[in-house]
C-alpha cells in the first residue's frame, strides 16, 4: 500500500487492489443507494464508498419525490393524472436538458418508480394538502410541489409532490429505508472512505484511489463521525459555523486516513452530490448565487464531478443553480403582488419558489411583495396551522421584520425604495383582475385577467390600507435565507448513465448519477425533482454498470 497518493506519478496503473467488487459506487445518498440496489439485484457484488457515514443531502432533505401519472396516492386523494400530463408539464420545466424520450421514460415509469421505493421500505400517503405551500405539515403528504397550476395551459395540473411519510423533514426516513434495503441486499458500505482519484487502464476506469479511516484508532473514527454529525445541520443554516465545526473532521482525515485501492471489475458509479460546499467552484460558476445559502452538506465539495472530469468526462450546466424564494406558508401571502424596484410585476406569485427565485435573480436579486391589511391579517391567522417548526422563522420574518408599511401606495413605495408610479400602475392592473374575478368574469376574454396569469382563486384585490411591502430580495439574512442548490454536473449518456467526453464518446467503466451529473432537474428544479432524478439516474447507472 503506498504511503500517500501524491507519491503516485501515474494513475494509469494496474493496481494491486486492497479490496475489489464488481460495481463500486462513490457516495451513499439517494443516487448511490439506488445505484447499489440495482447493481446488487443484477447479481453483482457492490461496494459503496462514502466520505462520512452516508445520507448526504438526501438525509437532511424534505424527502419529497416528484411522481405522477396516476400513483396510488394520487388516486386515493381523488386526483386524476396521466403520464402525458406529467410529461407536458415537466417539458416546460426541463426544456431540452434531457431528450424527450428520456423524459417520457421517466414519466411513463413514474408509478412503477414509486412502487419500487415502497417495496424498499419508503412509505407514501395520499393525504392531499389543501394549501399551496413550500412544504406541507405532518397532516399532508401529497401536494402541488411545482408550478403546475400556473402552467395549466401547457398540461392539466395535478399534485405530484409525494413526501415520504414521516414527521418533520422526511429525508432522514427516506434515506434510512433505502440504506437498510441496500445493506439487506448484500451491499457493502465502506464509510469514512474518501474517493480521491480514479484508476484507469488504457482509458477504462478500473478502480478508485481512496483515503480511508479504516484501521485508524477507534477514537479518531468516533470523533470524525461525531464531528460530521454535529456540523452537518449548522452547515445548512450557518455555513461559517458549520465549516468551523467541520475543520477538525478534515484534519482527522488528513492525519489518520490511509490510502486504500479499490478495484471495480465492471464499473464505477459517481454519486457524490453537487458542489454547493465548494466556494471557489460556486464563485466561478454561479456568481449570481452570491448572498444565497448553499443547500449542501460538507460532502457537496464537487469531488464527484471533478473525479469524472479528471477521467475525461465533460461537464455542463454548472452555471445553473436553483435559488429559492418561497412566499408561502402562510398561503394568504400568495394573494399579494410581487414587484421589482421599478414597481413592475415580477411573475405569478403562486409559481414554485425556485421559479420565483429565477425571476428575482434576473432582476438583479431585488423584489418586494405588496400586501394590504386584509391579506396581512389572514396570513397572520394562518401561521400556526400551515407551518412546521423550520418554516416559522421565515413566516415571522415575512410578517414582521421584513416589511415596511404606510397608509398609501406612494408612501409605502417611498419607504421601500420602489418606484411609486410603477407600483401604482401594477397594482391597479392587478386589482382590476381581482374585481373581475370577484364578479365571476374570469376567463371571459372581454374581462381583465391577471396580467401575470395567476390562477383566479388566488387573486384578491389589495386595496385596504395600510399597505405593506415585504422585502424578499436575495441577501444574507438568517431568518429568510435564499437556499441555493447546484444543478449541473457530468454529462452522461441518457440511455446508460455512462459519463461521456466532450466529443460524445463514453468513458468506459464510468457512470454518474444524482447531483454529480446533469439530470432531469438541471435546468429548473421543482420540489421532489432532484430526489426523483437521483432514483431514476441512480437506478439506470447501477443497472448499466452491472452489465
Ligand atoms: C434541506 C434540504 C431539503 C431538500 N429537500 C428536497 C426535497 O424534498 N426533494 C428533492 O427532490 N430534493 C430536495 N433537496 C435536494 C436533494 O436532497 C439533493 O439534491 C439530493 O438528495 C442529492 O442526492 P445525491 O445522492 O446526488 O447526493 P447526496 O445525498 O448529497 O449524497 C452524496 C454522498 O456522497 C458522499 N461523498 C461526497 N464526496 C465524496 C467522496 N469524494 N468520496 C466518497 N464519498 C463522497 C457524501 O458524504 C454524501 O453522503 C433538499 C436539499 C436540502 C439540503
């Protein structure tokens, strides 16, 4: 065993492996677990390597999976949906990021994908949330998790956010069930083992060079585990604190980690997450996300993407990041009017938070929500019923600290620094649509529909003073952060998940999945689409690598 990988001049070596498996998976989050499950089901020996103890962003997530086409949960809730309608909507979000036939395969297979997750222990439930929200409370597990209602011209809308049934943020339960299923099917998991390089032999990826705490003193392993666990959540909400807390874990890896050569007889799957924790990569590729809060764990350091690129793989859409600006809960805030610094309407306020984030970024990161007295009062009454604990600071911010108010529209515009004439014109067009909706004329061409196309049942006139402008600009704000999720990664063959080079040829023996790769959500994220893509692309990579 070499003392250090740095002493290895050439990675094209026929290595004497310390350990070997048919399929080696780098990263044990949703994508890695699904890849491992499929490779094991195909009869392969599977070894999963994880820098920490597994789970990654998946285990901290909301556990929402985007699925439709008539799932049992949709049917139980009395919702009608079809794969065609799902395709029609997702095409508006995904654009040409994947070929039509891949998106169709995803939509046609969605019911079966959810059943596959259930067979591996992940529970879902058809309890439909009555409100448009960023995340339902523990009473509801099916909801409109995207902008389906706003895109009804493109496809019949249906709620497709299937939240794994578990209290609080359900991602922990979703991952725990997948991890247990993987272990039960014979998958070996090597934790505290960091992939640092890929071995190639004549261009084919044959193995992974790792640094592992296997064999380190017990106390070093225990401290590494504990430090990572303690720092992961703070990393999400206060990255500086999280980074500080994580530093000793990095040191333990450097001090006690030993090189480990892992051979892969059939293939290596890279499923090591995105690059939200890699500040230089963020600065280079997504400068527009400045002021946002990376939605990432310390494992999202871009190492999966860099390992693939080092073996010749092409990358794409690294400049795409999803920046979230949720206005609801409380849902009454969706009755408000979202404007930019010129007082112009930004977009339909009921669109998904990432779509609103995109529009705000496009306007230089500044936007305000105008609400009147009645809307504010209704929103206040809704907070208790419509929020989970982690949504309350945001609701509190929106309804108190984040807002200025005045008795007139011109007065509130002056206080916020918004153009008063622009705001007055926007509000008058919006209120005209609201009066029209109230008189039952909505949909009648001669009437005045909402200029931004907001669904009629969410339009209420904002005409009762005092008026408030709530600042939803993208800035560093602990109570109302703007989460940023990286969406780009390695380019893969849409049929196999194999990593491809810039010239379109495949890198033999190398596959990628989840946020290490370009996937269904890489152009535009809606809640549940990242984990759904992890399941879809992870399973595809695992199956292909096993062949
Ligand atoms: C708070 C939060 C809420 C979210 N809610 C949702 C939601 O409800 N629905 C949804 O679709 N998406 C959601 N997302 C996004 C989603 O969770 C992630 O995009 C997705 O889980 C990524 O899965 P993955 O398998 O690609 O990576 P991860 O789950 O991050 O797993 C990657 C693993 O790779 C390991 N690793 C990294 N580098 C190495 C290395 N060099 N060697 C070995 N191991 C390595 C890491 O330790 C980690 O365990 C949320 C994200 C967050 C943070």
